[in-house]
């Protein structure tokens, strides 16, 4: 029998700007209590050498922006929250599309976008934890469970999603510029 050879993980200099590397303290303080416990000091990882699929990533980012615009027009705070959360999910998809092929663990098969994003792009670890902390709230809103989301919480969440999407754009832009430099 032949032995499987593990590919070497390639590191690069791709990072996020400090102001975009994680959600703001104010946003973390608005997380549900159960999710706040998982927030401690976070390390930002450095990774990525091979270009993923930047065309797909930019398309997902455009969809995320459209959902964020839709959130602006939603009158109900729960609807604004839901649209903003969906925009964040599209942003996570964009990160995954831009991540190098084979990034993250192939052994862990999960449908959770936040787990996948954390494995594929460790620089987004704090964002993964932040959005995972809101997953139960999103599920409650989607299923119609009575849950109170204030205007303040909805607006603050919206603002953090905007910051996250800016970080995603920065990440994808680094991917594209690295590809152009290699050409």
C-alpha cells in the first residue's frame, strides 16, 4: 500500500489591517451571553499563497453588499438583523472562495460557514467567533421564534457586518494583487 503524503502548508504575508481584524468591543458586548464566553484574546494567522477563485469571491461580495443594502430598507429590527446576517454569510463564502485550494482541514466536513472560514482563513478567526455567536439568534428569527432584537442591537450588528465586508474586500484584493504580481 502506498502512503499518503501530506501537502506542505504554505504561509504568506497576507494579513488584515488591525482595525478590521476583529469585531469592535462594543459589538462583542452585544453578543448573547453564551457566545461572549468564547471570546478571549485571538491570534490572527497568516496564510495563503495560491489564489483561490477571486471571480467567484467578488460575485459573492457583490451579493453580500446587495443584502446589506436590503437591510437598510427593512423596517423591523429583526428583518434588518436577518438581512445583515445573510450578508455576512455571503462574505464568509467570498473568503472561502478566495482562500487557497485545500486551505483548512479536509477531515472536518461541516456545513458551518464560520467553522470553514476559520479553518481556511485564520485571519478571520475573531469574525468567525463573532458571527457564530449570533447563529442561534439568526435561527430564531428565521424560524419565527419570538425574540427581541432592539433597533440599537440591529444597527450595531449591521455596522459590524459592514466592517467585516470591508475586511473581506481587503482580503480578496490582496489575493488578486498577489495573482497579478505572479503573472
